[in-house]
C-alpha cells in the first residue's frame, strides 16, 4: 500500500504528555514529509523519545492527534503498525532466540510467507554483516550487533516509514557505517526514515529535513538549510534555538584543574 501523493509521513497536532507534575511534551505540532531522511534533534530530556513513542503507538498521549501515512495512530493502530518499522531506545529483544530465529519469528508475526521471510532474513543478515553470527543467541550479541539485528527486524516487512530512536548510540564506527548505508539505500527507494539524535554532525551529514525539540516544544522544523539558516553549522543553529549559545558553565568550576 502506497502513501497518497502529498500525504505527509507524519502529522502531529497539539500533542501533550505529562508524567505526574513533569510535562515531557507540551503541545507539539509537527508535519514530516514523506520520502525524506528526517532528524528529530534535541538535548537530553528534550522529549524526543516520548514524542517518538506516542507517534509509533507505544505510549498514549494525554491530548492531541497523530497521523502516520494518513492514518490515525490511535483509531487505526493495526493498519498504522503494519506500515511502520520501529527501533526504540533500550531495545528489548527475544534474547534466547538466535538472530536468524528472531527474524523468522518477526516475519511470520507480520504475516509474511515463510519462504519470503527466509529470503529477506538471509539478505538482511548478509548486508548487515551478521551472517556469521546468525545462529548465535541474541543475548550474546554486542551493542552494535543488537542494533543491527533490531534494524533488520524493523525493515523485514518493508515499511513505508521507519522510526529509529538514537540508532547510532553506543555503536562502533564499522557498524555505524553499515547501518548508515542500509538507511541511505532505504530512503532512495522513496521510504521515510525518522530518527532522533543529539549528535548534530551526524544529523547534518545524513538528513535533508530536521525538527528541533527542546523542553517538550518544537523550536524549528524544515529543510536542513532552512533550520541552519545563516549559522555556519547545524550545531551552532541548534545551540541558538535551544538557548544554550554563549553559556559558559565551566566558568563556575574555577577550582577544577587548579593547584592541589
């Protein structure tokens, strides 16, 4: 099933979420175009994970609406979840399965024919450099290997939109390059990737569309060039947008590194 022409990959309106007295997401409005590599960026605690969890149907909002590929996430959850892939932060996997068994289980759970699952699993394991570890239990995988097998599981059913929460966190450079190559190939096919990060250099090198979030609110959204504006880099624009530019926290640590 294809996304209709002009239909955004994601449309969020007036999205709120609080945990007790703490407001994590404070009335977000966000429209993410289809067929793009999109970065959701912000400092730690900005509300990125909470926002992605609500967008993907993992966490129910207190208020607001979320549409993914034109379908309401909470009114039509089965349809939406059949069309998205998710690699959440703190990924929990069936660790007593091997990598190959995990993909076989995931594909069949998605309703794919067994032969097709096996073919796609073999290709993903090969491309993600996991073929040699496919019969190893996931519990024994390294952080990078877990991220890659989680990505394989999220891609197996060929979703229209892929959501990734800090996909490069704790990943070695070789694994990161492999993941990056797979994602770039995926977006070239017309699919959409939405990933969260606080590493501006990574976002600047990968993304063509960016949304900046801080304190549970969207501070800017648009093409990379629009958000960067006249700033020399996305990092500089980001610091200005979140109000951190010019702050010198280290000046309060005049005792650090002094004579002992």
